[in-house]
C-alpha cells in the first residue's frame, strides 16, 4: 500500500528499465541529471509518483552548467538578431514536424537563432504538427524535403516501397509521457475505476497508460479523445479523472492546475529527422548542412538557455515562462551531443510491431531505414570534439 505523497517531486529522467535503474548513456557535454518538477514559484501539494512511492526533492534552481564556457564563444552571433543583414540568401529547403513539442523544436529554433543561415541554408517550415502519416507522405509528394517524425512511420514507408531514411536522432530514449491526474488523486490506488483519457483505444497512449495501471495493479476505463489537446481540455474541465499526456503538456498541467503525475514508460525508438534517399543522392551537400545545423542547434540549446528559452516558448506557444524553463532543463541532457540515427533498443520490437500488417517486416534491417553517414563524417573529422571544447572552427559552417 503506497503512502500518501506530500509536497514531493520525482525525477523524470532515465531512471527505470523493468524496475531497475536505467543506465544513462551520457555523452560529452551532457549536464548532470536533475529534477524537473522542482517547485519554483508556487508550492503545490502534488507530485509525480514513482512505483516505490519514494519522496525525492532535488534542487532545480538555475545553475552554471559545465558547458557554459563553450556557450560563450562566437555563438553569441547565433542569438536572435545576431545574423548579419548582409548574409547571403542560402540554399532553400523545407521541413515539417510531426508534433509541436520540445523534442521536435530544434529545427525551428535553429532557423530563428540564425544557425542555418550561417550554414547558407534557408530552412522553411510550411507546417508544424502534421501528424506522423502526413509528415512522411509529404516527403514523397515533394511538398517538403525533411520531416521530424517517429521511426515507425519511417519503417512503414520503407515497407510500402518508398525510400524514406532516418539521418539523425536528436534525443535519447526517454519517458515520452505521463498519466496526469486531477489534484485530489494523490495515490495510484485512487486511479482504480477512474476515467482516463487516451488518444485511441489501441495505440501508444493506451499501451503506456495500461502499463502504468498494471504496475499499480489497478483497473480504469480508457476514454479515447482523439488528441492530446482534447485530453488536456477534458482533464482541466474534470470530465475525466486522469489522462495520458506528453511531457510538455504534463509540465504545463502541473503548473496550471496542480495535477499529479504517474510515471510513464520509456520510449525505445523516438525517431528523428527523415528525408529520402533520392534527396540525398541529388543534394548530399545540402543534407549534410541540415544535419550540421541540427548538431549546432543542440549545442545552442544545451549551452545558451537564456537565448533558447524565449525561442522554445514561441515554438510551443506557452504563456508560462517557468514551464518552458523547466522543459528546457529537462530536455537539455536528453538531446544527444552526437545525434546518430538509431533505433535504441534494437530492431526486434520494431519488427514485431509491424509484422501483422507487413509480412516482410521480419527481414527489415537497420540499414534499410537509417543512414548514419552524415554523423559519421562529422565525428571522423573531430567536429563534435571541437564544438564542445570551444574551438570556433568546430561550430562554423
């Protein structure tokens, strides 16, 4: 029987894997782990609850990160307004995101910060938040050249006979969402018999929610609402008792309504930036420039919080600055210094998830859906080491 939680917080980083501490693969330049739920302006009597029911409070006050020295380089030129008016018009290309969330904000932030312009690239965003199917379908209709999306739609596209390929994975595997409950639900047992909002009856949100419920050995009614915004609105109006929400909306709901949270499951294959092999063959130098732009933007996001937070706030369209600061601090260690495209926990889970619809899924190989050559080239050339050691040559185009 879990004891009540009183004014507690819980680390939402990579903490558990099948009940054991999750071993984080930290890369050079990654800040130490911290607690994103630290109370900063108001002291809520609510929490994110771990299976052990432990109380954990870790200071999240603004710290001087170990990367600060690197961030004081000529990257000042990358801040908004820091791009010279005389900068030449760059090579034009287009990109979309599947969702409007922090893990998919880097391309837009890089544009607004002038990072892509310094690489002579004019990257446009015709759409933000297209959804997974449309993000990949638009690649093959020629409506855009890049899409940030999940690995599953990339794999599905390849199995459908297209040439989609993942070229960069910005974020480590992490918990992608949480079951958030109204503030008077303070223990997992209180979820028993509750109405819990999910996207659909079957799918990632339902699977994650069932995992949380099974962990606590309680049953609840899943209510399909179609979108995360609808789940958020229904929970705010208390038409449901709880709902599965992505990280960004979980943070926002905690501050706005005092919701309590229950830990979600680790996303094994978070996806990344995709393009087509046809685009690579025709425009390899441009694709390499886009990859480098993402690498530089990750560095900017990690080392320049004072410049990154206002841009992230504009991208997310959140009014609460503190929530955005917490989101940046939560995601900064998750963004990979060397964002090599990956499927993290291996191919078997991906094959299993697709095998019913695609008989050929069993033969799928990483090389069918991933091209790591752009990151490999940067690594062989020492680019990452120079970038994070403070050598300006490592950060320029």
